[in-house]
């Protein structure tokens, strides 16, 4: 088998459709007789719902139906717990999942109260104004520290507190480590992550076919198979009666995997009830409150270090804002807890977190999924230790890196995939060395920075290391099928939101079957095309589905060679599979095209040998034993205007290792995009809530996403340490770009403004210009 | 109640249309759902993201900030009209493909419309100028770097093709 395409920067198969406006996105689904849906959402964060009167709305012209929670009858059920908590001894977990329409109480601004179905979206929105809602307002739980005090209101009355979860994980003996430490440094860190804000918002279209007893649902989901299974059960249908299609999806980044959103529950039910197709497309204002967020944590963390800078132990106690409900279990705070350990040898770790219910939108993973928070804490602790011990910032990191002969490296605590946090493979020091070299670390510190400072310019450098647990199970599958026209069709159960699966999977197939990647059609996200799967999340698509595609292609290859060997009456070893045909080595004129073999694999007459499967196809599954751990280093040189705090990134370097690379072009694109989101997180993107739980900046004019002027040119490099956990040696890369950016910038800005000489420290993210202005005007403690 | 309807006439990508339209109908909705030109995407409906950018008499506008009635008598261009009738991609489309300037592709039509108009008027932009021209279009996937590279390349392709 040649590897002509695997590893090459093959241009994307999906581009043409997207570039010409022909790709089908959710709002492009148009069906005859389709109705349109709008949701009435709570304007207050916390209230008892006394009464809803929809009678006026029902009478308005063009309104077909209006529903409130009572109308759902038995269909009204809290959502399922999407992710069970990992089995960590002694942990508390209080699941409270979201409801399809608020019934007795509203728990966040944006929670749906009623559904209007109309002949057009315009009319549906008109009718929202006709609905009268009577509420008894309660005080809102917004601040996660106050939420745990006795004077706080309770988000869930039956719980008797706002504790969503409490988890304590330990590695080694921190007390002993602290007793032996040269110094112990303790700080409070606040890290806020924002919203994923894909340019396409969410949407659902549902079409019930009463004659065929079939439900078709188009959904901007990252996990179509689970949507099908869940909705079939809720609707009282068999899974075979429900088809879920995730069409082209305009960016996901995590929140599009949350389920079941109230809108996903409502639309199919309405379609069955009215026997009409129905559509709901989220508008941008809704997106700010109705799609899940990732938000803040407060860490009280300390590091115990030896005189030479070696980490002896870390202790961390943190609070995590989980929002009004916690259907996603512990994934985000567990990621924070685990990823804090980073690429470093940390012999003792004592970490406790409390997840807190608030009257704010639900928190679920958004690109990085809590990893940012942990990385920020450890990286800032190392900066503090370096300064205290007068060790160079890069050097203290180097001294603590896990050595290459220590893999697999067991960190003992339990990760989000329920397995002990074990790093499969890695070689960290070369990654750091490459990054230092690329950013010109020594030159900058010794020559450039002093020279520029002489000129009165505020320039600084930041460097941060991270690991990323990727490619977690349970499994994915793929069906690879050679069609009689010679083209290859591949179906998988994952969805796709721009990651280039139409190309990277095609590359895997192309090498195995000797075809051009352009002749491989990939179908993702259609449950009628592939029945099983989990979804696209946790940087796992290429790792898990990619290996399934490889396994299936390999079987198809064997089948093709066997069929051809039978036809030619020769040995399989004498055959060459290339250019879409099987030929006899040395006799290029003697060949059979793959399409013809596909025909022969489905004979119409005659007998087949026992055990023969028809079709030139195979379905294979792959499930890794545990996640593969990627790693990397980001470094940046920044300049900051000391008056306006406008920040300019003079240089940005990413060196990473995600194992074997399928398509370096796509990989670089993933990193670029991740860094851009990291920059948004580090500087601009703060969800500003008032003390009543109102989001004050719910528009793209107020919640600023980075533009082409804010994201610098990035220099990328990589090393390759294959994962031993899957045959292709791949590790995931989807989130790597976003994870350490906050840590890099806090360090670089601190350096640029020489804040440490004023005893000021930047221990929080985001650091907008106005926040920097506030912080640097504070008196040192 | 019959909402007020207006008859409007206009062209899109050279095709002439005459339609009755409700006065409050957004141009973006009209193009997408009445004319079936769904290549124009809607991202924010408040004029920030730029995904819905089309050309109005050759100039980029946000179709979500215009009413369909305002298109009366005007010539519109959308992403569907960029490639030639024979299917050959516009140099800006070609360059976006060559440089991996799109991932999910949702913001892409708006970027294509903004930048084809910009490059037609600015055949030799600097990278900073390209970034400035792009800054009204939000992309959440790419980090812009490959789009910038694509636009520099597209400018070169267009200069070469120009007489």
C-alpha cells in the first residue's frame, strides 16, 4: 500500500459546494407546507411561573398553534443525563437536567416558556408579544461564591443547596510534598471562558410523514445518532422510524453536541401533532442565552517547589459554574482538574472542586472544555515560582517536563473518559526547544526587549506548555463501499462542522484502495447511512472514526484483491491495486476496474463459495482503550500601548505534537482557528452578567469576536510522536490551538508592562484593555 | 389583516425578477427563502458578522440590514453568480480552495462577495489592507491567516487575468 495521500496537504473535497453556495445548511431545508416556530423565552433569571395566557396569541392570523409545558402532557420530561459522572470514590453529583419548557419555575434568562407555530417566522415572532406571563420573581443566583452561602436562593429548591457536584482527587501525598518544599506559593485565579458563537446558529427542521410513519429531523447537532435514539424513545417510535440528518453545519466547537435542547424536543413533537413540517432557526440574540456556554472557575491553588524549581506538589480547590442545569455531568471541571497537571512531573496533587448551580445558561464543553482553566493555573503558578526562585520561565518548565522514557505516564486520577489519566506517548522537550527557537526566546530577552524598552516600548514574551487529552472512546464505525461506477462511498456516524472529514477520511481510503481522494464520497451525520456512533467532540473524529475508516478500507482492499485473484486465476501477491483498478504486476494491460469488481461482488446468477459476503464493502468499528494525549507549546511576543492597553501580537508560535498527521493543511487550519478563539477568550470575550442574571452584551456588536485585525500571523511547527493506542498513530488536534492562549498572554502582558516590578500579577482571564486599565491602577497588595 | 405588499423589480446575477413583497421582509430572507438563493447566509441579523454580504450595484452591503423593497430597481449579485456559467470558479474562489481559506464554509459567501468587490477596486493590496478589508466579516474557524493568503493570491491571479 502506498501512502501517497495520507500525510499530504490534499485540497478539500467539500470546498466546491461551499464556495458556490450549494452546500445544504439547516436553514436551506425548504419543505412544502412548512411551518415556522418561535420560542417565548424568560426575560428573568429566576422566578416562579404563576400563569401563562396564550389565548390572544392563538387567535392571531397566521398562527397555527401555541404550546406551553402543560400541552406536552407525558411528553414533558427533564432531559437525560448526557454524560454520567466518572466513578470517583467519595464524589457527590446532583443531576438536574434541563426541561423542554419551563413549568413551575424559570431558572435562567432565555429558558423557553412557550412555543408559537405559524405560517411564517415573522408571524410567529409577532405572536410572542401576545403571550401574557405572570411571574413571581426570585433573587437570582449569579455569583458562584455567594451561591454557596446560607443566604443564597436555591436554583433547585429540592436540593437544599446550590452544590451540583463535589469531587476530590488525589495523587501522592501533598502534605508531605509541602513539608519538604523550599517555597509554597498560593494565589487565587479566575478564568472565564466564553461562548463558541459559531457563525451559523443552531436550527432544527422536523418532518413527520404520517403515511409512511417516518420522522426525518435535520439538526445542527454534533451527535446525530444519539439525537435519533433519544428522540425515537421520547416520541414512542422505533429507531428505524427516525432519521436524523446533520447537514453541513456552520461551526460547532462543542455546544452543538449538547442534548436535548428544548428546541430539539419540541420540533418533532409539533410536526407529529400537526402533521406538517416545521422549522426553527435560532437567531443571534437567542444564541447568546439558548445555546450552552462555557464560563468561569475560581481556583485557590498552591504549588510546592524545591529550590531548583522542581514541582513537589500542587493543591487546588476550585469552584465551577455549571449554570442552571448539569446534563453534561462533570466533563468540564474534570478536564480542568486533569489538564492542570500538564506535561509536568507533579508527584503530589490534591484537587477538589465544587460545581455550582447558578441562574445562568447551562455550561457544557466549548473547544478546550475546561482545559484552559487548568492550564492557566499551572502555567501561572510556574511563572510565579520562576520569579521567586530566579529561574528563567522557560527553564523552569523544561526542568519539570515528563522525560521521554517515562511513557506511558500514569497520573493516577480519573479522566473524563472514566479511565485513569494516563499519557500514551510523548517527547516534550524537543517541542519546547523548537518553540523557544522559533520565537527567538533568548535573543528577545537578551537583546530585543532591552533595546525596545530603551525606546520606551512595552514588549513582552510569554510561553506556555500544555497537554490535551484527545481521541477518547467509546468507539466509531465506518462503512466503506466500492460502487459499480468505481467511486468509493464512506459513511460514518459522526457529524462534521468544518473539520475537513470529507477529505481526511478520503485520504485514508485513497491509499488503501488505490483511488483518488476526489473519487471518495464521505457521508457523515446521516443516521440512515450509518447507524451507530457517538459524535464529533473531544478532538476525536480523526482518531476514532479515522481508524474505523482505515480498518474498513483494509478489509475492502483484501476483498478486491481476492475477487481479482479469482478472476485472473493468479495469486493475490501478484496483483497491484492502483488508479482505480487491480492489475497484474508487470502486465499493466491486464486489469479489472474496481467498479467491475463491485459488480462481480454481487453476482446475479451462479453459486458463491460458503461464507461469501456480497458487495465490495465492509463495516468496521474502532474503539481506543483510552484517550491519546497530544501536547504543545505556544509562545508569543506582544507589544502593549501603556495608555490605551491596545495589544499588538508581534509574533506567535505554535509547536505541537498530535502524532501522525493525515493532512497537514487541515491540521494547520485547526490550529489557526483554535488560536483565534483563544485570543478571543484571552482578550475580548466576556459574558457580562448583571447581578440579576441578565446578559448585558448579547450581541456581536457588544460581545466581540476577533476579526482579521486581531488575529496575528502564526508560525507553526510540529513533532511527531505516534500514539500507540490506535493503528494509525493519530492524536486529536481540534482543541490544541485554543487551550494555552490565556496563559501565554497573561505572562506576556505582565512582562511587557513590567508589572511584577510593581508587584502586580495578572491572575485572571479575560484581560480586555479596560480590565487591564483597572488592574494596573490597583494598588499592589 | 393583509400586510402591505409592494411590487418590486430587480436583477440578481443578471436574472430579472418581478415580485410582490411584504414591506417588512428582510432582503436576506427574501433572497434565501423567496428566490431560493440560499448561498447567502445569515449569521447575526444585526450587521456585524458579514455572512449575508451581497453586492448591490457592485458594492458590498449586508442583506440583513436591508429590506427587500429597497432592492427595487437595483442590480444584485450573490455567491451563486460568482463562478462562470461553465462552472469555472472565480479567482477568489480558486484561491480560497488553494489556500484552505474555509473550514465550515458558513461565513465564506459573505467573504467572497466582500473581497471580490474589494479586489476589483484594489488590484495590488498589502496584507494589512487585505486584513482591514476583511475585518467586517467574522470567521470563527480559520483564524483568518489562510483567508489573507488566499486574497493576496487572488489579487495576483486577477492581475494576471486582467488585460
